[in-house]
C-alpha cells in the first residue's frame, strides 16, 4: 500500500531497536533506582500506546516518516517494558521456579505474535470490504484496530501495580528492593559469564527475528508457497513456542543444566538455517525445529542472568542485555534488507547461519568459563536446591 522496498521495510524494525540500545539499559537502571517496578511498567506501557497510535496515523496519512517516528516511540516503551516484566518475574519468583515463569512469559508473548501474524491480514480484508478500496487508509485503520491490544497491556500494568503493592503490604516487605545503591559503573563489574550470555543472546536472536520478518517472501519465492501458506509456515515458530515454552521451562526447572539446554537449542537452530539455505526439503521440518529451539533457548538462557548477578543489579543487567540485543537487531535488520535487495535469499541465509555459529562459539566458551570458575550455571536442579537449603 505504501510502496516501500525491503530496506525501508526493515528500517521499521531498526527504528524500534535503535532507542533501546541506550534506553533499555537506563530503563533497567530507572526501575532499580528511580521509578521502581510498578511506576516504570506503567510509564513504559504508555509509551507503547502512544507509539502505536502515531505509527497507525503515519499509515493513515500515507506519511512514512511518521511511521518511523511511531516505531521509535513504540520502541522506547517496548523493550524497557520487557525489562520491567523480567524484573517483576525475578522479584516474585525465585530459584528453580524462574525457568517455568520465563517460559510462561514467552508463551504469552508468542501467542500474541501468532495471533497478530494470522489475524491482521483478515482484519485488513474486512476493513477493505468496509471502505471498498485498498491503500494507506485501509492499512492505517487496520493498525489502529491492532492498537487495542496496547491499551489492554496498559490496563494489565495498572492491575499488576495494584497487586504488587497489595502483596508488599501483606508480606511486610518491599519487593524487588534490597536497599543497596545501584551505580551505572556496575557494568564494569559484570562477570565474563554474563558477557558471554549477552553475546549468545545477540547472535542468536539476530538470526531469528529478522528472518521471521522477511520469511513470508522467502517461502513464496523459494518454495512457491501461496501468500496464505507462507504466512502459516512463517508463524509456526511462534505457534510452537506458545505451548512449548512453559513445558521447556518446567523441564529446565526439574533438570537444571542450563548451558547444555542452550547448546542444544543453538545447534538445532544452526541445522534449521542450513536446511533452509541449501536444501529444498519440506521447510515445515526446519521451521518446526526452529520453533522448538527458540522456545528452549529462551527458557534456559534468560534465567541464567539471575544466577550471575546480585538481585539489586537485576534490572540493570536485564536492561543491558536488552540494549545490546537491540543494537544487534538494528544493525542486522538493516544489513539483512541490503543483502536481500542486492544478493538474494541464499546469501541472507548464509549470513544468518554465520550469526548462529558465533552464538555457538560463545556457548562453548561459557561452558568452559563456568567450569573453570566453579560457576553454578550448569548445576543440576537437585544440586542447586540442596545448596540453597544449606545457605
């Protein structure tokens, strides 16, 4: 409807990511030191709502730069809201419960993504039937309808703030606060293990989210799928992760060995990209593998942050993790659009495979660093529980 090329389309992903290169870190810092979890979550939810409205107005008025502005504002709230969500989870749940909680969080997020990928086209068609024509107006109204979910998110933030405050009074303690002073210089004290977790996160997600963003056209061009079939297979990663994330979260809770699970997820993802790049096998196989691996990695990787930093630094650590993830995604999104416009999908898949290889190297390094330093990232659940009882 707006006649944009691949590079411009992927720039919308980049505009979401750029503010979070800085703001996610400061979002975590503000949650820890200034706003607290409750107020921070509400503020970031408001940014998401405003950003979505501006984004929809940009489409409605056929003004692409306004859509970029909307994505920028949406991004200011979006990833910082994820940091607040993670901090809520860690402040309410401890130890072996964390993997299941992160799995449930991811599950709900992926349900939203799946619904979005499969229902927005239908809403667009209904709006088109109502107006009697296609174009920016149809797209803008569709995006405005989609923004209703942002209002629901804000309502949930308000309800959660009330519940958290009530729990604080009933339990006679301040949730998520330790009384210790947070300094921005805490970053220099992050351990090597935490930095390797950051590298795994950046390199892995760089090969997943941009690929899904461009996946629909890939399946149409290489495998001659119809538009509807391409949308279905492109959303299978999120469809699988919705039910599997809590299952894997529970599995990691019961067994421990987080690094081993992350290693399995990265290897499976690499195999998936290689299959898509160099074979004409049924792509449903590779995409189902990617969905399983994506679910497993999130359940095992994100809780590890809580094992290697003090509780009073969790908001800062998760914020920094989101920040560098968004730096990677912004750069990769732009690079992916340029590679696709100039070289085609084969080169793009090789590029994504290289990103996963870097993630694999980081996982292996993390395993040995954790082993040599006597870290607890690869403990079994029984050993961790036993030592926590002793402590």
